[in-house]
C-alpha cells in the first residue's frame, strides 16, 4: 500500500470517528430535551439573569393567546395556566408587538390593560418585564420577570432576558427536532414490525389454513373430524382478519414523516445486506412533498446505495435529507474508492436517468468524487412553492 493510499485510509478513519462522536453527542442532547424541560428551565433561569423575584413562561396556543405554564418563585397558584389574550397585560402586549415590554409598577401602569391586577396583587408583584421568545421571527413563547417591593428593570435586565430568550429558542428547536426524530423512529419501527408480522405470522396462518382445507378434502367421510376442522378453519380465518387489522393500524403514517421513514428504512436494509454502517441524518425540518418529488428523492437514494454496494468498497455511508435555499435535497456519501468518470460505475445510466427526471422538475443531480477517496451523489429538487416564486 502506497503512502497516499495510507493517508486516505487514515483520513477516512478520522472522519468516520468524528462523525460517530458528533452523532452520539447529538443523540444524547436530543434524548434529554423536550419542550417542557426547555421552558421549565427557562422560568428558573429568568430569575438569576434578570435579578428578579419570580420568573414565568407562557406558551403560545394560537396567534391570539398565550397560556402561562411554567413558574419559578411564585407564591400562589393564580398564575398557573392563566390565559393571556393578545393585547392584554404585559404578555399580551408582547404577543401583539413582538418586542420587550416593561412597566415600573404593574397595577398603576397606564401603558397596559389591567385584566390581571387581582392576580398580580396576590403575588405582591410590582415591576414587570416580558420579552418574546422568537424562532425565525415568530413568537413561540413569552418570558416574564417580576420584582416584589422596590426596584425597576433597567436596560441590562432587558439584554439579559433577551439572551435567555435566545437560548430558550435554541433549546426549543432542539426539542422539536428530538420530537420529530422520535416520531420517525417510532414510525420506522412500526414499518419493520408490519413487515415482520406479514412475512412470519401471515405466512404461517396461510399455511395452516391451506393444510386444514387439504385435510377436509382428503377425509370427506369423517363428519366429526370435518366439523372440528371446520371450526379450526374459522379460527384461522378470524386470526388472519385480526392480523390484517393490526397490519393496517401499523401502516398508518403522516405525509410529512413518509420520506424520512422511507430513507431510514433503505439505510437499515443496506446495512443488513452489506454489513457496512449506513446512517440516516435529517438536517432540519422538511416540508411535505408531492408524490412525484418524494418518489424521485427516494429513487436517488436507492441508486446511490446500489452504486456503493456494487462498486465502492466503502467502510461507512451517510444518507442525508434537508432543505436547501432552492428546495429539498438528499445526498448519499461514502468513503470508498474513487470512481473514474470513464468507468461504468462513474456516471452510469441510472444516474443519468435520475438527472433527466430531476431536470424536468427544475432540479439537479451531481456526482462528486473526493480526490482522497469517497463519492457523494446529491439530488436537489425545488418545492412547488419555490417553482412558483421562480416563475413569478
């Protein structure tokens, strides 16, 4: 083995180790984060960040109302699950304006409505500050801080609260990603269970039913045995119906989860066939696509994995799905042998056909070879809305 080949192998091993550690770290973060933990922790952080006596967070139930869910430092239960309509009180103004709101004394302020004065008096709160928790410019929650007794919130407190809100928004995005990953994993497991039950129990019930019918035909003159075989046949038929109902319930999935579930299943199947580790990584949320685009992206991954299986001699494969500025894309990346363009496995018929189909939808396909080893097949398709914007 030459020195260049050894360096390429070493680099591939380092990249695989780095990817593995990143994925483990990511999975660990996603496993412990959810929306309740993220916003509950935010309520506790607010008190320290703003130097407040109490902190609380309202979740957004609709564009016109928030509900206070998480509290720290409260004295009564009056604020718990309090509905805050748009425009009412401090939080309602934040919901309406999308900007921080502060008052030196809540019950005497002339800049807010006073729908909640009774609850605020019970809590003995004076100065109050609320800031939006923003995700991509949209208010997804409202963070509050309150003081008891003398004191006001200055500009430093506003900056500190906005910093907490930024961290909370990031935690919420991770929580949403974790929830999406859990849904994908559950749906993929349901698909595997469905296939396993169909292939094993379904086949067994079919075989039993066929044997019972054969016995009835072979022993027509034994009424007692025929009666018992008839009951057994009915039981087998009932079990088969129950199995079909179970398979139907297991097959249910939402359109937006269908694509990642299908890609994850192709990765699992590839790994089972070849023994080569194959990871599926979803890079952010992906809008549901129509059947034509979904099928074409799946076909691109299938072609990429087939090429790796036939030609690459790879030690690891990563399949990714994510949004691009101009649409949705998939990629199949391996660390195997570099395929020369002139070889049959370079840009073969399958890839050329994919490129033609993608071009008809305004998309593109690329096959990129890393000079140190490895190949990436990528397809990007514009979403219908992207195409409308471009045509407009």
